C-alpha cells in the first residue's frame, strides 16, 4: 500500500510502500496529497489530521512565489565572432556546392558540343 509521510510540523516529506494490512506509522497516511478536486498540491503541503486532508499551494500560487529566472544571456564577443564564422562557412559551403553543379552542367554541355562538331 502507498503511504504518504509528514514530519513533526505535518509537512509532507515522502512516500513509501508497505504491505497491505501493515501497520501505518504515526507520521503517515494513505490519503494522497491532493486538493478536493484531486489536483496535486505544491509546497508546502501540510497534513491536517483532524480533517484527514492535505493543504498546499495551487500551481498559480507556487509559480507566483517562484518566478522563473529572467536573466538575459548575452553572447560574449568571442561567441559572436564564432557564430559569424560558422555562418560564413555555411554560406561558402553552399556556394561551393552550387559551383560544382554549374561545372558539372558545363562539362556535359561541352561534351555535347564536341559530339555535335564531330557529326558536322
């Protein structure tokens, strides 16, 4: 059976499995730490033995209390230069591929022209 532990301040700590019908520790319950709608709670999650319920923050309350880091990361001058070099390398690689196709087309055209000259 899945049980939910709480500490001396009735704050949720962890879960554990015990044998069905096993003795439930004093600082544990089989009641899942969810609200009345069955939605999980956010910290701090507190056990209320008198009502056999848990209370805790909603997702919105938790998010408001723990805003995400909004630190803007600015690349260093070296990172910017490296990015520009990578872009230039990609452009050059693309140009080489296009030139190879052009050379191949010209070689075919040249060979066709030589064949036509032989037949004239």
